[in-house]
C-alpha cells in the first residue's frame, strides 16, 4: 500500500494542475483578440502507482499518484492548415490575374468616348462625308480623324506598356521582397523555437508568429510544410520545420530549419525569369524527389527551378500575365499582357495595310500613296500600335491625297467617290484573324476592322475576366469556409473559457479540500489514537 504521506503528493499535484489550467485559461482569454493566436491547453496525464509490476501484490492496494503536467500545446488541426494553404495559393494567383485584367479593361473600355471603337466610328463617318463630297476640306477632316485614331492606338500601346512595367515592378519590389523577408523570418523563428525547446521553455507564441507567416507565404506559391524530429541527447528530441516549393513530383527547399532560400528575377527580351538560390551557398536550389534525392538532367547537372515550377500562387499569376500570350504561344496558355499587345498590333497592321492598299493606284503591291506608316512617316513595314502614324506625304499634302476614284485590275471604283466607299466597305468586311499568315496558324476570331476592338473587349477580355472572377470568388469562398473551420478549432471562445475558469477553480478548491482532509486525518491518527485509558 502507498505510504501515509503519499496522499499529500496527490493533492499537491491536483492543486498544481488546477493552477496551471487556470493560468492557461487566463492566457487564452487575454489573447482572445490577438491576430494569429492559437488556443492553448495543458498536457497532463494520470500518474500510476509505484511498486513491482506483478499481478498480485500481496494484498497491498495499488493507488495512483495523482496527475502530471508535462507541458503546454496548441489546439490545431494540421489537415485544415494544409487545405487552407493550398487554397490560399489559388486565391493568390487569381487575385493577381483579376487585378491585371481590370487594368486591361480600362484600356479596352469601349464605352469611352475617346476609345478606339469611337475613333473608328468617327473615321468612318468622315469617310462617308468625303465620299459624298470629295473635297480638300472634307479630306482634312478625315485626316484629323485618322490622326486621332493613330494617337488612340499609340495611347493604348503606351498604357499596355505601363501595365507591364507596373506588374513587373510589383513582382520584383513587392511580391519577391515580401516572400524573401518571410522566408528569412521563418528561418529565424525556427532557430528561436528550437532553442526554446532545447532549454525546456514553451515557444507557443513564437509558433503562432511562424504559422501566421507560413499562411502568408502560401499565397505566393504552392508550398508543403513538414517537421523532422531531431535527437538532442538525454532521451530528448526537438522538431525542425521544413518548407518546400512543390511542383509536380519535384520539391525545392525554401526553408530547412535555420537555412533559407531567396527568389530573384531577371528580364530577358521582355520575358520575366524567376530564380531560387540558397542564401548560405549562393547556388541554385536543386530539385529533389519525394525521398529527398537531388534530381539531375541528362548532363548530370542538378535541375534548378524555372518558371514552369511556379504555376500557382501570386508568383504564378504574375508570370502568366507577364509572359504568356495565349494563342500566340507555341503551346496555348493564359491570355496575358502579350496576347492583348499582339492583338492590338495585329489590328493596327491590318488597318494600315487595308487603307494603304485601297489608296494605292498601282498594281505592283507596293503602296505608292500610303495613308499610314511608322513614326518616321515613310515606312509601311514594321507598323505596330505603338508607332502607327499618318504618312508624311498625306500630312504635308496641300491638295487632295486620298484616292477618291481609281480603276485597277483588282477593283473598279472609277465613279466619283466610289473608292472612298470601297475603303469603308473594307473596314466593315468580316475576316478571320489568325496568329500568323501561315495556313496552319491558330485562329483567333472572325470580325471586321471597325468591330475588332469591341469584339476583343466583349467576346474575349470580358469573358476572360468573368471566368477569373468566378474562380476567384469560388476560391475565396472555400478559403473563408476552411478558415472558419480552423477558427472553430483553434480560436478562443470566451464562453468556453469562462466555463473552464469555473471548472478549474472548483478543481483547485476540491484538491485543496482534499489536502485539508488528509491533514485532519493525520492529526487524528498521530495525536488522538491510542489515548484511551490514559
């Protein structure tokens, strides 16, 4: 049977456990509004009886020795953390895409009075006036309308370039800088948490800070978080945290306990390229398989991270918008900035060629009376939305320059003003646009020159934005749902903690009463037993 005084140890352990639970409850209630705080609890278990481990103990009654508090821990659901971080990457990507498409929508807004469609309509109106009255005065009005149209092309091209510069700057100065700081701080917290665990000190508040940073990091890339148990001697162990960038079956180390990597970017011929280097060695981080083995290419060189490994998260959103051109790419991808730049250039080139061809009077295929050229005013090759301009010959003409009537082998517009009407009909004629002039080129859509911008805005851009917006709404809804589930598990409920206060206070009172009762019993045994007959 246990010793006479063992009951005091049981009562003492109960008092200590109740006090610890009261203190942890107070800590939870104090941090009820602290961002990122995870509800804590005391880890305790019952202490068994001492003695020989035999089935029969000679009639001695074996009773437990109270409760032992081994430490404190957080109440978290790792599965919900994994789901939250995976969904956060989807939200991060669609957020960036949605922002970029919203900026593009401002450029291709066809409700604007000074938009390209409005300028096309005005040019056609002035051409109709010229056809009915082919005079120099009417032509000057056409020339001014055409000049405004070229400036609208130039402005749209410049605004596209501005969006590209802003998105590139945002990727480099905002996203990459923030991610690198997160990786550095997580590695630093890993070391502090490990040191605390080695010294036997709780580091749950530091763990909360680290989890908040990991959640933020998950917005930028598809990451995987894991822990590794490391023996430190004297039958003790601590855990080390690792974060990897996941790409299919490959992994790239971002944080390995106290070591971390950094992202950087370069721009090569307009293409943004991302790199990942280990800070300690200043070398590219190699790809590894699921077992941690370094993967190598055919030349036995470690495989570095490329843009293809960053398809999710905000990084994936930036790269898709900056580098991908939809149908213009060898393998069709996202319709990024490149797609809309190329579409705008295609419209400028087709418009200029159509008008120059209609105004020419020869049959050689060379534009002898070009209306539109590059900025130098003479060249009809290499025209883009950014450099289209009315020709110097037309701009400086002191008499009628537009060919109102002509007769060639291809077209007969010899009646007065018929050639101008022919120009108008060419601008309104439906044609199928392709990525290139090759027969096997990818088809874009079928429309006319004067409807090109409105069709691009409504049939392509608006639908793309609507699709991305739908995805973003779905991902955000799922993310909010998962976060609510996490909060139900990990956040502090004041009502629940209030009940705990009452419960642990009663436990403290009961253990104290137990100790008092034991004291009274011992006093009776020691001072009052065996005094009969004295």
